[in-house]
C-alpha cells in the first residue's frame, strides 16, 4: 500500500485539506487499478475473528470503493445527477475514512467507529 495520509497518532502531522484531497485522489487511482479478490469460503472462515475481519476489510474495501468512485467519474455528466453525486460522495467519504484510520488489531475501537459511521452514512443508499 502507498503511504497513508496523516493519521491521528503521536506522530501526526498537519497538511492542508487541499493537499489531502490531492493525495486521496492519487490513492483512489492507485487502489482502483488493483485487482479485487473474489470472496471465498476460506477467506470468510479466515476472517472469523474481529481482528482478521478488520485486516481483510482494510485490504479489500479501499479497492472496491476506489473502483466504484472511478466508475461514477467515468460516466458522462455524472456531476449533474444529484443521485450520482450523492453516491460518489458516500464512496469518497468511506474511502477516506478507511485510509485515514489507524488499524491496530489489538485495539479495534477506531476501526469499529469508522465502520459504524460508514454503515450509518450509507444506510438506505449503499448496502454494506
């Protein structure tokens, strides 16, 4: 994975919102070019603990969200469709949140909050 943007930790640093946006756009392009893996029964079983499920989600969800973001952006006149701009915004926010969270498998509180916020934000629009 490419380096993550500034994260909330003891080594946090400040960058402008504009620079962060540019960085995340580059990450969307990078992740969208990656292959998604089909979810196998073995992967489901392997992800049977919260820690393993979190690792799998952090690995796979950014790829899937980035691909959806670019699919929308490749549609002609997508910005003039309120529904498409809403879904694009939801995927973009979810991508950003996943890339910004510091995954610590020993303490999943921050990751759990990100997932709960994603579910709440996308409820009724994007099935998770």
